[in-house]
């Protein structure tokens, strides 16, 4: 496996209520270490998009987010909450365009990886849940 990230979840162990913050911070680290990509979860250089980095942080694999959609779409799970918080942070503080999807924001050709990882860190600190 090209990623040196060990999944942050442990089978059978429930994370605490702020675990979603750890996911976003770890995803930011992964993007900075591996680089970012556009239009896919992972490219041939092992670079990841925002959602791919979140997936690596939780599952250890960028594509795993696709196969765990029920958990991902549930805003009460740590990964679901991390995605909701990042989405809301992007909408409220960065774009001022309601409901801009994370993927569309990530895929803007003018957006550098550092801006994406910085947004993940800021979202983890800000906690925009509604």
C-alpha cells in the first residue's frame, strides 16, 4: 500500500465525540505529505483529493470512502461529521456559495493543495456543524 497512514479507527472501539477533528487534522497531514490531486480520489502518483485524504485518515485507503457510504453519509459518525464540518466551513467561510460540494471546491484548477489542507485544519478548529 502506498500510504504510510495507519487507519485511525480501531475495530470495536468507539471514538470520542471530537474524533472528527482528528480525522480532519490527519487528512490535512496526508495531503501535505502525499500532495493533492483533482478529479479523482487518488492519482497515479499517490496524491489524494480532500475526500481521498479523509478516507485514508479513517480507513487507510483513498477508495474505501466509496464502499462505506452509509457511514460516510451519516453525520453522526466521526467521518460523516468530519465531512459535514469541512463542507460547512467551505460554504460559510471560503466560498459564500451555499452547498458547494467538497469535490467541486477541491477540483478548482486554481486551488492549491496547501489551501485545501489549511481549510481542513481551520475547519477542525472552527467546528461549523450547522
